C-alpha cells in the first residue's frame, strides 16, 4: 500500500506563531440610498463585493482621519514654537480652519 493515504493521520498543532486574521465583527449599517447605489456601482466596477468595498472605504477614511490629526498636531507644535507675530497669526488661522472649517 505504498503511496496510499489509508490509515495516515495528520495532527495540526497551533504553536502561536501564525496569528489568525483579525476576528471579524458583524455590524449592521443603514446607508442612504444614494450611497448604497454608489457602493454597489463601485463594487461592480472593481469586481468586489459591496461588503469588501465598504471595508476598504472605512479603512481609507480612518487612515485619512489619522493623517488629518497628525497634520493638526504638527501644525499645533509649529504654532507653539513660532515667535514671529505674523507666523503666529497665520498658523493660528490655519488651525482655526482645520478645527472649524472654512
């Protein structure tokens, strides 16, 4: 019976080196119909599921938010270090626009 799989056993052992992917959490979200149409359209164009598109959009939005926060803190540091009144005014105005829009 050489080459036969009969009677053969395989034991899988988890040694902790291979981490499982982040566990998924099911989340229900209600989208405005216009957004849902755009998501489905994008999914068709990219040949992905609407769920995958939503995950990608959320991830990129979160990354953009983190970049925006980092930019604000860098600007705040420059504002605190500024000594020239014109720089202080200009940097303060930029911080105000970032915080309150405009």
